[in-house]
C-alpha cells in the first residue's frame, strides 16, 4: 500500500485491516515514527518500523509491502508540501 500523510500527532492508528480473527495488518504512528504490524504465517505478530520522525507537520510518502513473512516499510518526504 502507498499513501501520503502529514501530521503533528505522535501516536495514531492510521489503518487497521483484518480478515477473520487470525489475519491483520495495522499501520500506526508510535512515538512519531511509522510502524507496520502484521500476523505472519507462523501466527506470530511482526512489527517493522521506518526510521525517522513523521510527526513534523510536513507531507511524507509511505510505502508498505508485505509478501508472505517479509515486510518492507519506507517513507520519504514529498517534494511539495501542499495539499
């Protein structure tokens, strides 16, 4: 998934997607940084954090990709900070 976000909040649930009781993916702001949590194929919960703060009020582009048990999370500052 890809999305753009601008916020000054340090804690927030950005997205929660579930499929039954076992499968889920959540995208959160934790202490100002983006984090993705998901239940892997072995039923354990995995968390991946993107380095750097996102809660600076500027626009950022976030890309999260989960394939089987591998998760990639990247963020970059947008070149333009207008809506």
